[in-house]
């Protein structure tokens, strides 16, 4: 009785026959499905398992590279909403609010985060802590802003040499940008 579709709560086996594996739980000696999926028996480990039919939601974890949108720039940190984990195709299921402390922006000294990032900027960052809150880092050269908005007119800034320029109002600004600034399509995340 394996390779069949089951729903949470379905009886799969007894604890005398098999051990509970991934996607299952044991209740009063009965192994039941804890998720919708395909019931399989792992003969090597003698475990009942339920393999998900669809991919599972993404949890932000330490070490992940993420795309985040900056909500607030304070004197000692940047607050951003994590919107995507690079390399994953599903939406994020846990808390998405993250902070980027001024000491984690660059390998060099940064006095004020507003010299590096602005509200509305999209950044690529590394998760350096996931619990109890998400903490980010942009010290690596491939991390930083991937899309920035003009602080005067809110149009997108375009990379011109070592600075960013607004083609709408001509305003020139500095940002901590990635090497691939402007080349990431945010609509395809």
C-alpha cells in the first residue's frame, strides 16, 4: 500500500510495521500523514514517508542570499522587507522583516546608512541571522543595491561610471551597488 496520494490524517501504517518518517506522525501506535502528498515506504530505513506533490514554502535561513526592499533608513540601521530568496521559486512563509546594521553594510567604515541606501531601493543581501530576527549583510562586492530610486523625483537611477544618475531630473547619487546593478528583472522573481 504505497505510492498513493494521501491527505493529512490518513492512516498509513502501524508503529509495529514501520517508523514515522518525513511528512508523517505517530498517534496511539498509528502512523498518519501530516501533509498532502504521495505515500511511500523507504525500505532502507523502514520508514513511512509522505513526499509533497507541490514544493514547500521557503523559510529564510542563515546563509541565504535574498532580495529585499528597503522600508526605512535610520541612523544606525536599515529596515527592509525580504521579498525573495535567490534560487527559490516559492514565496517566503515566515517573517520577512529584516534589519541591516550599519556595521554590516560594507567592509569599510560607514557613518550613516543613508549614504549607501535609500528608501525604496531593492538590495541583494546575505542572511547572517534568522532567529530571533532576520539580520542582513552587504559586505561582499556582489551584494548591495540592484535597483535604486532617485531621492528627488523617485524615478529609477541608472549606473553611469561610479555613480548613479536619474535620467528624469539629472540628480546624481552614490549607492552601494552590486556588480550586476540594473540587470536583475524584479518581475521574474
